[in-house]
């Protein structure tokens, strides 16, 4: 999985700003951290696939935003959200020219306890 992860990082580098790259690289290439790193890369690949499906092309964008903060796309009217459950990665994408609020996505393992009221 390390080799796949490194290939994905190389392929995604043109679309990730420095903060996004540092965030991904903060997860080790060993043990459980490798799964976390890989799922984050997978979510970003899903974003590019989604943009390609919706627009017919993969625009030259920069994915930014602070680690743990709201991710943003430079120059495009889209909101996005990522979530990772430890076993899966998800990306939600919404056109936002007239949308109000923020887009949120939260994946949880099916055995996780429900959130506190």
C-alpha cells in the first residue's frame, strides 16, 4: 500500500496546496497512519473524479484549506467536504453560487456509538 500511496501523492501534487501536502505527509507510511494517509489521498482523488464527471474536464485547481479546517477550491464555485471512517473515504461536492451555509460530511464506522445529544 505504501507504493500506491506514494504514486497517488505524486499524481495529486499539482492540485494540492502546501498546507494540504503537509497535512497528508503528517501521516506516516507505516501501520495505522498509512491507512489514514491513503484514505485522505483517496478522498482527494474522488474530488477530482467528481469534478471531471460534473464539468467534463479536470480543471487546474488548487485544493487548499488548513488541516482540520474547511477545504476550499481556488477559483471554482464548489463547496466540498471530506470524511474518513478508517475503512472508507468520502468526498461531497456541491455547486455553491447560490448555496447558503457550509457543506458537511461525517462518515462513522457502523459500530461507532451515536453522537452525544
